[in-house]
């Protein structure tokens, strides 16, 4: 059964169960409210704990006061991002038309729900989300205690996994308005007190994000590459399969020699004798083991460079070369690695005729063909010959039934470590904001997952921690990123977000100084914030929905 349908089926069953329990009064009995499939689980416990946390009142007031300018900076940044997104979307409509709906237009990818959002892994995302909700809502509750506003309850939103949390203050005290317009006979928060309470959540998210990212980059400093060579494919019925070699293994040593590149691997196998054995040290799922693989004569006959991509209308395509073909030799020069291929092609001329030997893995036959090299597309002043093949998307080195490719583990780790030094410009902040989604080249960096973790190992002080080093790094990454994202999102000047309430109070204060009429100032600020909220949320809706609507 398709996983999407299974999840939908289980969700419907969950919703039916919630409806049944709600009608029978079981949920109300335990202070739980159902809003459709969403459960609001409340508790009045923890009040004394909040009182203890709120004791350093000067600290918490200073904490929230610092958060106010940060919120306005975040507000400006988020409004700017929304404006840029709208401009890009409108420009695309006017140019090439509406984009094809894809992952970014999926409603589930707007919500920060781990396991539902395609970009947020379940385990690390859930850790990050729980921490984010706790620090955000606890900060609201603590500032309520500091300012003498009653906290009626604390709670969590479930659907069925946690999707939110809340601190439920006495709204009459916080907002100064009663539902029935009767006089309020208890303390009412001043505007400054209310702003501090609302700002505290965003400030807590930013502070948590700062320390989480700091921990992440500290841990990165204690991680080193363990290997660059990945086994991407193993032919069925090959000796490699019988030897226990599997895809996604990382080769760290060949015959006792450390392997750092595809050229090292090619050089190592070139020294092997027929009917001898290759001793491979490999890593998979954090486990290192040694594998011995026999070497046969036909292994050398079939070895070469696997072509991952063939350029359209190139000399290679005209000659019938397809993706997955093994390029073995050009003229009298063998090309066991991509470096060897590039080295040969740099000494050719456009229009030169070369003799190309390939191996077709499907038909198990070698083929030899004369090819006239073309000119480099878009480079009229480049006289080198152009064959039109590359290693991208599936290329590598083929030997003994296995295909290996090279991953720049050292360079990738260096790029991650370099992010803090880039935060003095927009590029660094853009990378932080989009790291799990786009990464450095559109691939995204969700942390050290099942495959990526094999390229690295703990070093120095982290070595005794073993696999826990990567757990700490992944947890810190997602705690930092979700807190940063939620903090920024809550800065938007749109009610019911914290930024909307703070912006409304700020506008009301400004207008009151000008008009000397508090009621009129409240009305004007309410209208402005309502318009902003409609504009912002409409932008999100249209960017997500229009590509789907026009596909109907």
C-alpha cells in the first residue's frame, strides 16, 4: 500500500476515535479540547515551577526588552523575504507562466511537522520541534508570572504528533478586554508589559538557536573525513556480490593503502595481478570491516569510467553512447578515472578523430567506434575537443562488478565549517535559513544521515563519544534551525502571530501620541494590522495554491 494512503487512512481512524471520545465526554473529563483532529491537552500543573523560574524579574524583563529590537529586525527581514517571493512569483507568471507544482508547493512542506514535511526528518525534527515549542511557550508563561498576569494553563497541541504548544494567559488581564464588555476587576497589563510577554517567545527561540548552532559548529570541529569513495552499484551475479560488497559502502583502504580519490582507487586496481585478490576496508552504518574480493581477467577487460550523463547533440550522443556505458580507452590511452579522461581531452582539438573503446554492461560486449570531437558549447574561443560525456548523476569507476564514485567529503565538511565566517554578509544568513532545504547546491543538508555519516568519523575530544557525536550534531542542527525559523516566522506583522500583536501595540502607541485618542488609535492600528495579515497570508496561499489550481 502507498505510504501516503496508509498515513491518510490511519489519520482518518484517529479522527474518528477523537470524535467518538469527544461526544462521550471522555476528553472534557481530562481537560482536553478537540478542534477537529487537533487536541488541546491542558494542565494546571507546573505553576510553582514557573514561579521559581520567574524570580529573577530584572533578568527576564531585560531579556524581553532586548528581544524587542530583535523582533523588529526579524519583522523587516520576513516582510522583505515575502516581498521578494511575491516579486519573483509575479515575474515568473509574466515571463514563463506559472511554475509546475513541485515539492515546494506542497502544503505539508510549509508546516514544520517532522515526518510530514519532506525536508524535516522525523527523529531530529521532532527533537527540534519539541525544544522549540517548550522554550517559546515557557518564555511567554514566565514573563506572565514576572508581570503579574495569571497563567491559566499550559498545554500541547496534538494531531496526533505534537504540532504546537501554548501557555494560556488570562486574556482579560493581558489584553485588557472582557468578552462581555464588563469592567475588569483585576490587574491589567500595561502596553510595555504586554509587549515584553509577547516578545519573550521570539527572543527565547533566537537565543536557543544561537546556542544550538554554536554547539553544532563546535561538534563539526571534532569530525573528520573517513573516506571519499562510495560504492554506488554492484552488478548482480558478480563476484563482488559473493564477496559481501554492497551499495552505499565507503572504501577507505585498498590492499592496505588509504584511498582518498577515484584516481587512488584506479591506481590501486591497476597494480593488482590476475587471479590475485583485492583487500578492501569498508565502512557501512558506522561499522568497519575488511572484505577480500578475487580478481579475474575479465575484470580488467570491462574496467573503465562509467558515463553518468551524455550531452544532447554531442559527438558522444551521435556515436550512440548512452548513460551507463563504460568508457575504457581513447586511442591508445586508457581512462580508468575521470582525472585521466580530463587529462587526455585537454590535449585534443575540435574536429579531431579519436578511436573510442567502450563496454556495454547490458549486452556484456566491448565496442570500438571512431568519433569526431566537437566544439565546446558556449566557448567559441576554446579549441579543445569536446566528447560530451560527464560523471554527473550516476557516473563513476567500474571494476569487478562494482561502480564507485567520489564524494568530496573534506571539501563538504570545510564548507559547513565556513558558514559562521560568512554570517557577516547576506550569503551566510541565506545558507543558514535554507540549509536543510537547499544546502550548498540544491541537495539540502538534513544532518548526518544513514549514508553521509559513513564518510565521517569523530576525532579528538569527540572520539570516545562514537556515534553519539553525530546524534549531538544532528540534534543541535535541527534545534537551532527550527528555533531560528519559528522565531523569524513569529516576527511577521500579522495577527495571531506574536509579531502581529507587538506591531499592533507599537502602531497604537505611535498613533495615540499623534491623535491623543486611544480608542481611535486602537481602531486605526487594528485595521492596518488586519490588512497586513490578509496580504501576508494571501501571499503564502497564492504561491502554494496557484500552480495547483492552474493544473486542474
